[in-house]
């Protein structure tokens, strides 16, 4: 990948993370990167090819996050620090959810969720010592992630908010450990 190709991809990735698909306006991106619009077409030919490149970039970033998750020992501070470090990647994933009616976005969302989700669930169960079956954990995780991505924004991906979020998730999840038998 050439330096200019990487510049375009990084700026497109950041723009998509903040503004979604509708924010990917080539003229605006060219202005922000300080490179001519013709350079964009030289490297990508069209917006669809560019989008595929930023989706691949997201999958690579998801693999990096998953590797860090595998090394994490605790949700707080280990995982929380990883999430803060990868704020743009979380916001990108949020936009994939918003635009999941487009098949390429939905496919990237499914793939990135699989990459990141497995190690996250293991860490969560180990750290919280919850007594849940795999199916229960997966189901709760799926709901928690939907809720998480509905709530996050550029301003609240920080230590305080994430700590509170995970504390609340653990509190709610404890209700599933010992169901009331009627």
C-alpha cells in the first residue's frame, strides 16, 4: 500500500466512524487530506472500491483488538484501556450497525463481531466469575453489545463511562445466574 493510499484509507475510516456512509464525500475527503480528488480515483477508481478497502482495514483493526483482548486479564482496567485506545474502531463498528441494511456493511459487522466477540466473552466470564452456560453468555453478550453500541458516542468512550457500563452489565447479568423457580 502506498503512503497516499494509506492516507486516504485512514481518513475515510475516521470519517466513516464519525459520520457514517453519508460522510464519505470524496471532495471533502480530498480537502481534509490535502490531496487532489484525482488522486482518489487513481488509487481506488470509485467509492465502492474505497469502501471495500476501509472495511478490510476495519477487519485488520478488529484482529488487533482481539489479540489485545487475549492478553487482557481483567475488564477493568485492561479491557477498558483497550476500548479507549480503539475508540475510532468502536465508532466505526457502531456505524456498521447503523448501516447494516447494506450487505457489505452487514458482512463486515458479522466478521468483526466474530473476531472480537469470542475473546471478549471468555474474558468477561473469567473476570466476573459468572456461572452461566455458553449459550447464556452468548445471548447476554449479544444483547449487551447491541445496547453498548446504541449508547456509545465520541464523548463517552472513557474510563468512567465504560467502568459504569460494565458494572451495570455485571449487576444485571447476576440476575440470570440463579433464576427463580416457580
